C-alpha cells in the first residue's frame, strides 16, 4: 500500500513539493565518506546530513548520470575528491562544461567495483534507459540499490517517463532492478526510499500502459482520422491521431483494475495527471522501437494504415 502522505488526496502544494524533491545517498567508510549524487535542491543540506553522522571528509563521489537535477551541486565537495562515473557521463559533461558538475576523475565502460575502507559498491552499466551513462550502484552487504529516474516510490513518475531518452530501455530497467537482492532502493525522487513492492507496482503500471499501447495501435484508427482531417491538413490529422490514441491508452490503463483490485489512481499518486504523458511516450516507443506486425504491401490500397 502507498503511505497516506503519498496518496493522490494529499495537499496539492505538498504533493508538488514531494513529487519533484530529489534524493541522494552517502556511505560512511573507514576511510572517508562516499557520496552518491548531489542534487541541487538538497545542496549543502546533504553536507549537513553527513556532518550529523560523521566528522570524516567526503573522499569519493559517484555520479549516477550526467543530469543537473541529480549532480548539479557536486562542486560543493571540493576539488580533492575522486569522482567516479561512466565513460559516457564524462563525455557528455566534457561536451557541455558546468563548473557545478566537475568532470569525473575515474570512469568505466561496463562494470567496476569501488572499495573504500572495506565498503564495496558494485557499479554496472546495462545500456541506455533514462539516458546514456545511467548506472546501477549496488551495496551488496547493505542490500541497498541506487538506480535513478526509473521508479518514483509510491508515485507515477514525472512527465513522459521522467523525460527518459530510451523508452524501451527505461521499461526494461524495471526488470533489471528486480534482478538485484535489495531491501532499499534509492530512486532519485520523492522523499522516501523504495521497496521491492514499489518497483513491482511501477512495473505493473508501465506494463499496463505498454499492453494498452499495443492494443490501440493494432486497431488501426488512422484512416478514419485522416479522412476527417483531409489530405491538405496532414499535420492536423497526425496531431489528432496521436492525441486520440494516447487518450485511449490512458483511458484503458486508468479504467483497468490492477492486481490489488484498485485502480492506478488509487495506488500511485499522480497517476491521474501523469498517465497521459507516459502513454504518449510509451505508445510512440512501441511504434518506433518494436516490430511492426504489418507493412505496406504492393498494390492499390494506399489508405491502409501501417503503424
């Protein structure tokens, strides 16, 4: 169940603040502190939180990915820390320099293990999802996984699957998270850590939108909408068609009873507002990334809608 403070009925102003709030993580070792990300809307409050626990300095920083909303305050750790990230993250930060996001000092391409004072973090890149270079950061002893911008515990994610760049990779990442043996997930947004049940709920929600997208696309409504618009208004037709299809995916997803017997608007905060944006992006990814069940054959049937 979603905690009461995370349900859709909470105060709208509080919900907005909670929904966009970023989260990060730090680990105290015998040889200093490892910080994972540095969200600007936490800023130096992250330093204050570390100081409440230990006098040890931050010696290492791990970047989950290159986006400013998660590492945009990294310069506060000073210029003597070691910064670890994926090769692609360094390339992107070098291409668009930002003094608040110092370049990584150490990078890797697929897998790496960071061992500081006997505390081990397994760093893994499984390919593009939310963005290129977005890594899994796992502490096997503590059973804590950091994977940013895939799941927002108790919530529907932000617009268009958290503005992700590869919808198919983003969808797959839900399964990849569940391959880990974790007790807590640091997910990057909202103000609590995630549980396995949170990830399973998010995966079910995403798969419902994916299934509804397949259904709606296979119904081939294009010719009807094209005739309504007329050939001289092809962009009006395209806009109307895709909006209509996304609306239908949204309706079917939000009307369906979920595995708990509840609707998604009862299980995930923000689902009533955000599903239409996710539906559009997921439906478009089905059209572009997945196999087409049909294509235009030779012949005169030029009005056949091939998605």
